[in-house]
C-alpha cells in the first residue's frame, strides 16, 4: 500500500452508539476573493473557534435547502440553491458523534452578511485562514480552498 494512504486495518470498529451528524457549510467568496468566517459565540460547543457558515440538515431537507435556510437565519442573506457549487466535504469523528459536512462555494447572494446569532464575522484572504483557530473538521478544508482560490 502506498505510504500516506488509508489502511483498512487501522479503521476503528463501527460504534453503533455514535450518531452520524449531517451538517452543511459554505465558503462565501466576495469579489475580492476573501472568504467569510464566523466565530462560534460563547455558550455553544467549540465556542471561540472560527468556522464556515452553515448548520444542521433537518430531516427531509436537502443540503442545499438547509444551507439556503441557514444563511437566511444566521446571516440575513438570500441565495439560491443554484448559486451553491459543491466543492468537497469533511468527515471527522468527535467524541460523541461523527460529523459529515459537505462544503459548498457561493459567490452570489443578496444582502450584506450580518450576524443574527451573536457570532463574529470576518472576511479573510485564503492565505490568512490558517491564522484563525478552527474546529478539527474545518481544518483540512482550508488548504483545499487555498488551492481553489
């Protein structure tokens, strides 16, 4: 097996008690090529860390519909599912759940992103994203976005 590749013998055994959590996120890219990051507010899990906007996908909801809804609720901006380009995904095991997070790129929306849930926002150049502490699931996405942008 090539070095650096996945080793099936090192894969942890399935844990029937660990739930799979599907969340969706977006890299909103402005006309200057900056990406919007949101800082998790106090009182939330992983408070103080920076992340890509998004949230949980509800039962019966598509990831795109969830992202359109979350952007409206969290940032007071409107976009359409057709403005969301699927880019990559994160798959990360936390102590209590496994996170699966599709990441989309969006360059078109209406309105100015305005925090609606106590979060702090920052428009960040791709090369500077590494300076912002992020949840473990978000970290691998930064290098991919740098390569894209």
